[in-house]
C-alpha cells in the first residue's frame, strides 16, 4: 500500500469523526447556523494563508525542480480557495482583515509553519496532506447524499469537484515518491487530522 494511503487509513477514525461532526453534517444538509459558518470562513481564510506560505517554504526546500513546481501549483490551488472565501466573506459580512485566529486555528497553523521552516519538504507534505485528502473526502461524501440545493451547496461542490481531487492526489504522489514510513511521519499526519477535527469543533461551538 502506498504511504499516503497507509497514513490516511491509519486515521480513518478521525476522518469519520469529522464527517459525522454536527458542523460538517450541517454543511451537508444546509442547517448549519449562519454565524457558525461565518466564523469558520474567517478562521479558514487565516488558515489558508498559512497553508499557502507553508507550500512556498516547502517549494524553496524542494530537492528537485519538478517538486518545486508541484508545490507552487498546489499553492495556486490554495489561492483559488482564498478567492472563494473572499466571496463567502462578502456574502456573510465577514471582514477577513479583522479576523483574530482562535486557539484551534493557531494550533494548526503554528504546527504547519514550524514543520515547513524546521523540517524537509517531504515532512511538510505529510503535515499538509490530511487537509487536502480530508476535504476531498468530505466534499465527495456529502455530494453522494445528493441534498437539495442550499446556501452551502457551493462548499460541497468545490471540495467534491474534479478540480480539487487532483490537487490532493498530486500532494499524495509527492509523499509516495519521496517520503518514508516513520513513527514521526505517522504522528505528524495524525496530529494534523486531530487539528482538523478541533477546527470543526471550534466553529461549531460559536454561539450567536
């Protein structure tokens, strides 16, 4: 089994916990309160800026020109996500420049950036892959339920799209070609998955 698949399957419990989380289920059926989604949009925009920076740092450390290009292509995908969040922010009245990162957001971004600065590009890829694969998994899982169109349908469409899946696969291919299976890599992957679950929980706990 390729390393990327082994890492994903080793955290299947966290992936399922994210899918069944009331925040994600509310995204799926459209019942998520607007204030929770608005908070999420602001926090996710802050997160994605750090995500793009981590890709750029990893690119600078890339051992080959091909890997350098892959990281920059992935960073371009993050910029496209940020454009989507800008449209969400306008719709829900969120001023992205004024967002203060919550504890769960800061925990996740600090982990990604410290990994990017302090470790190899392969280690950074492992730390970032859970986000990519999880969002593809969530988007595709929710889309399979074929819910009637609702206010969060664009979110489902984005992460279940034919454009997003290749980005996750591209990062996983880099892991399979360059990384090795070590306890530290497994721990980093699972830590990132735990950060994802905490991220959804923090957005769910927001009260109007």
